[in-house]
């Protein structure tokens, strides 16, 4: 297991109340030994004017997963992880249902972490591939 600062699903969800994560309907659904998974609805909150999932919504899901996973891998009393760079390749459009994002570590260093996030539709087809680089900083006292 890679988690140094593990959370349970209810704790993760509660920490994001009254944020963009809650407003977009993102729900954390699984914490594995080396991954974090969440879903997001494809509905009026997350689509663009053509009626398909907005790429920015996919990026919010990806950044949420990468940021939360990174923070769970450090001593939260001493370190904080913040996003440094994110990119996304949008592979396939989605018009309805749920998308599921899964974050897995690519690199977990002392000062940076890199996470890969795959977002799939309900049929398991790849919708978006994202990569986020996190900066690991000393927590201000």
C-alpha cells in the first residue's frame, strides 16, 4: 500500500463539501492499494453546449483524484501537495451517465509526484487520459 495518510471514502467526501467537487457531483468510490477512484455524472453540471462532457469537467475530476491521492501519500502534518501542471487528452465524447476516473502513481518523489488518471465511460471505454504533476511542499506553521 502506498498511502501514508490514508482516508476513508466518507472522510474524503466530507472534506469536499461546499466545493466544486461536490457541486459537480464527484463521488469517491474506491481506495485500492495503489489507486484512488471516483465518479462524476454527465449532466447539466458537466456538459458543454453541444451536449457532451466538457473537457474542463474531465480535468476537474482528474485534478481532484491526483491531488487527493498525492496528499494521501505524504505525512499531512508536515507536507501539503499542490498542483504544478496538468494535461489531458480527450479521447471520446460522452453524452450521459457516469464517468469514472482512476488515479495511479507514475512517480512519487520527495518534492514532486506525477499521477496518471484514466477516465472511462460506463462501458469501460477510455474517455480521457490525464497526467498531473504535484509539488510536495512543507506545510506552513
